[in-house]
């Protein structure tokens, strides 16, 4: 069973506590994703500096998040148990 969660500490805790029971916990930590809401926020706040903080110079596309999620839902991802995967163009590196 794979559980997608949104907190590194919680994810590690679940991975350690329930890994032997067949539970795989992986967190996806997206940065700025190109959605209508994100675009509206940037326009409303006239804040182009947000984009300058992303080393690759652009927001992640929703398809990138979807593709990673689909990959993680495959049964062969036990070795990623406890991992937090960032999708942020390098704006935050663990």
C-alpha cells in the first residue's frame, strides 16, 4: 500500500513505523505550480521576484506533479519509503 502525504517528518515517521507492514510513505513537496490561482497571485501582487527565486526560471507544470505521482504509485517504489520529493525548480534544496 502506498500513502502520499505532505509532511517530511510525518512521512519518515510512517515509513519507520509501518514499513515492515508493507506501507510505503512518500511526500511530494511542490513549490510554485502553474495553476490559475498561482498566476492570479503573481499578477495581483505584481511580484515578479517570485519567479526570480526559481533557478530554472519557471513554475512547475501540473503535468510534472501528475507524472511524479503516477510513478510513485507503482508497486516497485519501496526503496523510496520515507522520502520527500521536491518539485520546485531548485528554489528549495534539502
